[in-house]
C-alpha cells in the first residue's frame, strides 16, 4: 500500500490557470487547417475558426494561448497580417518547411480566436528581425483605445475597441532561432525593447516576458537577471519591467539527431521518455534558485512557454511540419508535468504545451473535416479541475520502476489542491508499465463524505486514430472507497487519475 498524505491545513500557493496554457505557431498544420480554415471553407466554422476545434478547446477550459511563434515570431512582421486579405503580403516560412505564408491569419484573427475560446492572449514579439518601433506600434495597435495612428488603423481595419493583451514576450529563443544572441546582448535588448511595450490600459497591464533559458542553461538566467537588476532600486528596478522569464524544455526519448518514434516504441523507450520528462523538475528547481536570489518575493514568474514531447515526424509527412501521433505515453508526460507545475505554482505562473493542433504534443489532430482528441487532451481536461485552486501540501510513497539504472523512475507522481467550493482534487500518475498500485490517500483532519474519480488509461502506445477516435478517453473510475479521512484505490499501470473528494 502506498501512503499518500495530503494536508488541507497547509496551502502552498495559488494555481494559476495559465499553468495549463497552450501554444499555436504558424508551423505545419497548426494554424492553417488545424484552427483556421477561412470563412469559405466547407468545414463548419465561425469567422474562419473551426467550430469543432473551438468547442473541444472550450470544453477543455483552455486558459491562455500563445501566438505567433516560436521561431516564426522572429520573422513575423505583424503589419503584413492586417487589412484586406487579398492585399496581404506573402512570405516564406523559413523555419518550417519553407512553405508560403499568406498572412491570412493575423492579429485580428488571433484575437477573434481567443475571444471565441474565452481565453487569455499571449503575443510573442519580434526582436530577431524586427525594430523597436515595429514592436511598439503593434502593442499600440492592439491595446490603445484613444486616438493615435495605430488605433485609427485598427479601426479602419474593422475593430473599434482595443483588445486585452495579457502577456507579451520580447522575442523567442533569442539564444537560437531568435537571433543567436549572447545573454549579455539580449539582456540589453530586453531592457531596451520592453521600454516601448507601453501600458495604455491602466486597468489591464500587459505582463512583459523576457526570453529565458532552454533546459539547464543556468548561465543565461544568471546573466539576464544580473543585467536586468543592475542599477536596481529605483524606477528602473527590473521588477518594474519584467513579469516573467520563459523556460523551454522538450522531452525527447533520445536526442536531436534521432528523437524516437511516437508510436510502436518499446518498453525501454517508455521509461527513457518518462525519465527525461522528469528533468523538468530539476530545471525548474535550478532556475528558481537563481530567481530566488534576485526576486525573493517571487514577483517574476517562470513561464514554461514551450514543453512537451518531440518525436520523429510521422512517416510520409513534411519533416518541417512536426506532425506526430499521441499515445498513453504522452498522457503520462502531460500528467507528470502538470503535477510538477502545480507543485511549483509559487514560481511557475504559466506553461504552454507545444503545440495546440497537429504539431508536436498536440491536444487535437485533424485530417480534413475530421478531428480527434488525443490522450493529452483528456489529461488536460481532467486537470482543469485544478485551475484557480490552492495547492495543498502533499507527498506520496513511491518505489523505483524501470529497465536499466539510467532510466529508473518513481512509479507514482501526484499533486493535490482545494477548489473554491472546498472540494479536494488529487491527480495521480502511475508510470509503471505493468504494476498496479494500491494507494491510500489520507486527507489529514478531514472527513470524506463522497468521492468521484475519472481516469485515462491504456496500453503504452494506445492512441486515437481518425478511424478509431475513442480508443483512449476519460473513463469513470470506480475501484475506489473511502472512510473517515482515507480514500483507497488501486491505480492501474500506465494511467492518469483524477479524484474529487467532498469533505
Ligand atoms: O515548437 C517548435 C519550436 O521549438 C519553436 O518554434 C521554437 O521556439 C522551439 O525551438
């Protein structure tokens, strides 16, 4: 029996819904086909946005969406994506397959999409090939309500009211595709560019994000924070101009030269993948420790704005489109990471899985008019119960499972929270390929009055296809009982479980 201790008396922080955020780039079939089909399409749509996709994402409670990239952001010139569609400039998408980008999805379309989804907006600006003026005018175009050249242009293009821009990032991966910059150089650029990301709406300040590190690049974090906090203590204190620092970390079973297959993998690759995904916690700890020295009050969020699995593309698909299937292994990756983000909610204020539709660890795949929800989708849907809750102190007994020493992992991970109505939510993942686990969750000092539970489970590479769309889905879980402060259940191997307890 594995003991899972939850202490409702100790609240550890607020779980920002944005921890369950998403990312949509002009990459492959994410935006075009996956989300936006245009108003003249035979696929049912509202103002060009696929009705089926929007409905599914709303049901999943998508909290925030990042756009337009990724690497694409640093070659995107926003003015090419406004005005009459037939006059919009065409460009080459150099990062992703060299295809023609016709700019038919631009700022107005992104804001329309977020309004249909009812989610927050996160726009990524162009530092790599854009000017300060271009960035500054984009923000003015989106958010200025009064009379100005950019707000007038927005009105001319059919949108009177300013939009709410929740998050704005000054570049993307500026250490790589966003300009191959040194941390010293980018730190100066960040200080410079963000100065002109003006807050026109005093009631709704834009959260400004600096490009942070990848993986364990602690030197980047240290240099950036040092340079941004230099001459601190007055109006130019970095607290005044940085609300978040981004972190990118992808889970690859192998490495960048051979990533590994999305389906048909073996048992060793299952554990390799889960071992790699658990590094996320090490990286969050490492970067948080540096941030704690500069920002002990934790005013600056760590925004994990790209994460997820990255496999070899599906055979026969464009290598630049990053299209991959999504299995129970991905469900575990999602559940493990969302538990990690919950546990670090004092520092992690946003996270955006890559990417929303048809790219990398997508929650949705489409083929023409068909749409399927992936195992990752169902995990996000279950975990939405944690959004806006208070994290509870919790811990669980585990044992190591795996195949070789190098790829041993704990068999269980968990997190626990309490919602506004007082219900307690537990999410538990079983990483073992073949062993179920009997668990006793003890809710200290509480008397459990009722439980409901739901689960995503299956064989290690179980997945949904367009012919068999319901192979993996959320199922009711009834192998559970409760008495006094205890809940007992047997969690099957390869599964992600959500328990809601009334106390
Ligand atoms: O998500 C795919 C790519 O991965 C993004 O464009 C880039 O930021 C990262 O390297």
